[in-house]
């Protein structure tokens, strides 16, 4: 049974190769690092192996809620900590911190537009109370009151649209003068100022930094 024997040429070659490799390593300087014989895995691959396979996305709302509960159990944070973190995020957003604002509100241009809108008293600020007035007028069982209320609301709405148009043009002009190197789109600035002015002052996000009548440089 010759095939069970080890080949003599093979056994003699391998020690010679190992000896040559040891000799090369011995002659190399101290900073020399011998080859591993395989490529070093990337950090992302190593982390993926350590974490295991990525779970598929949830298919139903119930499955998403269940997975969210499991993640909360793995990362136990008290309700007080979560509430404190949420309160801090909201406070910074209301203060106008760009890091916590929505993308539409970020940047010095939008901050300047908000200051221009907040520094004046606008007829558009009555938009939400006007909508409530129209709803109440429709519930009143007197046709004459409904007619007068509808007429008054229509005139106020027309006045708001006219005021918003000219106010948007004025603000876009001031923004171009303040930021000559910025690409300013008149329609976008006008619509942003219109939405800001149509909100009740106390409900505006972020909060106004200036008072009505303050001069804006």
C-alpha cells in the first residue's frame, strides 16, 4: 500500500521552504511584519460579522412596533431621559439653532426673512382667526349673518393676498441686497414669507427673535 506513504520529495521540500522563510524573517529589520497570507478584512466587514446578518425590514406595522420594543429593551433609557432629550431638541429648534431646524428653515437667508416678517404687523396674521370665523358663521342659522360674514371674510382674504404679494416682493428685494452672492428665488422667498406671516405670532417656529417695529439691518 504505497499510496499511504508520504512522498519523500514533498517532505523534504516543505522544511526547506519554511527554513528559507524563517531565514528571510531573521535577516529582516525589527519593523518588518511577515505576511499573513490573506487580505486584512475591512472594518465594515468585521463589524458585519460581529453583529451578524442584517434583519429584513418590517412588513407590517405590528412587526415594526414589536421590533421597536425589542430595540428599547436592548437600549434601556428611562422615559425621563427621552423626555429631556426631546425637550432639549424642541427648545433648540424654537431658539433657531440650524442643527435642529427643518431643512426649509435653515441658513442665514431664511433667518433674515423671518426677522423681516416678524418685525412688522401683518394682516396675514389674522388668517387663522378668519378661518375660524368662517366656520362659526356657517353654523349660525341666520342667512343674513352668513352673508355679511362671508362678504367680510372675502374682502379680508383679498386684502391678505394683495399684502402678501407686495410684502414678498419687498422681502425678496431686501434679501438680494443683503446677500448679493446668494441665489435668491423671488417666488420661494415670497411664499416662505407668506407662510410665516399667515401664522399666529405665538405659534411660529422658530420663535420670533425681534419685536414688531424693530429695525432690521
